[in-house]
C-alpha cells in the first residue's frame, strides 16, 4: 500500500504486524525456558461465561503451551461468592509453582473488581493492574506493565517509530489501556493528549496526531477526515462490524492515509498476549533471585 503525500511524494505504508512479532517473542521465550530449572507457572481465572473472555483465555492457554510454561485454568461460576474468589487468589498467591495470576476481565455481577485485583500479590500481577504496579508505572519505576500498552510500545520500537517530541493522541482513558498507554508514550518524550467520551473537538485533536492510538470499541469511530496524511495509526479495539467481521475503531480507508498502522486482527492483540508471557517469565525469574 502506498500513500501520496503533498508535492506528489509517495511513501509506503508499513503494516505493523503484531502476529509476526509475537510469534518471534514467544519463540525467544520458549528457548529461554528450556534453559531454566523451573517452569514459569501461570494461573488464569475466568469467572462466568462471557464468550469473548473464553476465547481470550483459550488463547492464553495455547500461548503457555508454546512457551513451555505450566498453566492452570479456573473456570468459575458467575454466582461465585467474592470471598471464595479471594480465597482462591490468596491460595495461588502462596504457591511456589505459580508465578503469575490473571483474573480475566470484565468480572460479572456484583464482584468488586478493585478488591479482587488488589488481592493478587504485586509480584505475581502479570497483568500489571494492581495499584502497586500502576503506581510504579506512574513514577517510572520498575514493575509489571499492563500487557496491551506494553505490547504497543514493543511493536513501535521494533519498527523504529520515533516518538520523541511527537504528538501522540490516545483515544480512550481506561485503566487497562488508555491511561498506561499515555504514560508509556510520555516516558518516551512524546507530547500526549488523552481524549475520551466527553472530549470536545475530537476530530480536530485526532487530526493533529503524529501517532493516533484508539482504544474505544466503536466501529467507524475514526474516519479518514480525522487523520493526517502520514500519521501512525495504532488501533487497539476489537469490534465486529455489521457483517460480523473483526475490525477496530478505524474505518479501513484510514489505513490508506497512514505511514504505518496496526491491522485488526493481527496487530495489537497478539502483542498483548506476548507481553503476558514476557511478564510471567519475568515473575518466575524474579522468584529465582
Ligand atoms: N480483558 C480484556 N483485556 C484484558 C487483559 O489484558 N487482562 C485481563 N485480565 N482481562 C482483560
């Protein structure tokens, strides 16, 4: 794909292939695991029957197999008592063979997400959602980084996408993606704007972006008119369009204006999972020290 810039100059659009990079990362991890005397162990907890969450959890099990990890999966009823879930997390927290604990979100019903995530020991919080790890990220200290924004950073780095002094616009302010994404971009000396549902003039702000990261979950939110020629587009969303096809927040015509873009599927999603494996490996190595 080629884009035409002003004065008729053409540059090629780079497809930021997260699937390929994630496969490379998982191979590297599998090689390192073979040399270890202990297998990294990941426990994944799925509460309720959300079909999308079930697919994500199945993928994580496969990733663990590919990397040579030990994994345990707990499928729990949506009606589970919060105390029972907290007890299970504490039990897993005390186990020597489990280095990472992940509770798949969203949680159903009345379960208190904050209390549950805070029950995971920070040193096993491979999702990077615990307040201790979020706080470390805020302060620029070493800790576990949330997998999706960390995966985006790895993908941008792999393709040598310059961030220093660039205007990065993040659409979405979730704790999982938008907020940590903005902090990681800031750490690389980018100038960051965070947009959200109450933002006025979204279109004007997006048009100013050198790098546009969108993580809202709305088909067609980002149209070609909202994007500058040559911008880098990172589409974190995973939606289904009217034909039932997987797509991000950007209309396909957006990619034609970009200098680089992440495809959906095959862009950010596989990188999220690769970082989860990296975090689990790191949690295991930390225990051995
Ligand atoms: N739900 C959507 N994304 C994630 C994620 O990265 N981790 C967990 N635990 N749940 C999610």
